[in-house]
């Protein structure tokens, strides 16, 4: 199922934005004209990843410094050891969509 989120221009470059789709909190990040979406809760301490800083295709948890790859959701630094979910993003004619499984 494709869900319209917002226009590409509403996403600031290099910063996270939290969106809620159903029961899911999702952190979305714009790098140039690409947008990435991962679960917003750090798998270690449940901090909001949308509030984290971006470094080389990863977001750093603002609470304990774990890094999560924006493409895979896998942690690249302790203390987190479990990945966070990732979501497919489509940008079509300047509109950002999430491809979500039906619940």
C-alpha cells in the first residue's frame, strides 16, 4: 500500500522528521533528493531516532550514541545490537510516499 506523506520540499536536508502511520512511528531523513525511512525508536533505549544526527548514511541515537544504517536499519555501534525496521520510500513528481505492508 502506498501512503502519501508530504512534498519533498517539506523535508529539511540532513535532519530527521518523525511521522506516524497507523501505530508506527517512523523517522524520515532527506539526503540530497533521496529520502530514507526507518523505525523511529532506538532498539536499545527507545529514544527518537528522528532527533539524531546524520553521519555518512547513518543516524546516531541521541541518547546513547548507537548508529543505525539508513538503508538496512542495522546498528553499527554499541550499545544497540538489534536492527530497527526500514521502509521503502518513493519520491514521485515531488511527493514522498511510503510503501507499507497492509496490516
